[in-house]
C-alpha cells in the first residue's frame, strides 16, 4: 500500500449488524443488500465487480491480505428475478414505507404501532392500503374508531411500497448510505 492512510475495518463479516453492500444486477438494477462476507466472496470468485468503495477502508484477512471495503458491487452476468407483484406486508416493510414516523398529520413522534385505518372490528382488512404506523398515544386514542370520527387526517395515504422502500426494509435500514443513492434513483 502506498502512502495512503487506510482504515482497517473490525466489522464482524458474518453478523447481521455488519456493514452491508448493495448488490446490482448486470444491468445496474438494484437486487438486494448483502453482507460484506457475501460481497467479497462474489468479487473474489469473479462473479461480481467492485463498483463503489467504502472510502479508504480495507478488510484484512488472517493471512495478511487486504481487500478494499465494497459499498456497491455488480454481478457480471444478468440474473433473471421473478416479478413479485407486491411486497409482503410485514412490520419491517411497513416501518420502511412510513419512515418510522407516526402518520397522523402534525405528529412528529416515532411510529411504533401498526394501526388499521378502517378497524378490523369494522370489517377493515389487513392489507397495504389499510395499515399505517402510529405512535402509541394516537393509536390508543383512535382505538376502533375511524379517522373522520376523530377529525384526524393522515400525513400520507397508505399505499403499496415501492422498490426502494422494500429494498431498505429487507436490509433493516432507515436510510441508504450516500454511495448507494445514484443506483437506487434509477
């Protein structure tokens, strides 16, 4: 290594909380978020190429080899992914869609509870267009009533999440790293 200062990462390569890498298809379409260990495996076996590096950070192996810390990698071959009409409705994807915020207009608290806009007791379904996040206070005040009965409005109407929201939700991220932005915008 030349005179460039290197930051040696101590992230656990296989842990769920380790640094993550954006995996792109050969067409530069975002596929999923993977672990550093998986990313290095794909790059070292020439199945993927390094597109963006995570600054000057490196990973050192037990044998003393150094590898640049990937932030974004691209598969060398195109992988056909079956089209999934809608994202699965889960707490994680709901948190990503609603940005972890209470959706009652004017509320700035964290959204910690799942609320059915039309309560299940009144025939509301457990589907994307009927669920939203609310803070504990608003959810307990709403109970099994309709928003109109309380004079409340939502900051945004519930909808099926889009690709970027699903990708971040599956990775457990609120916001993507800045290096990912150009690839997620497409």
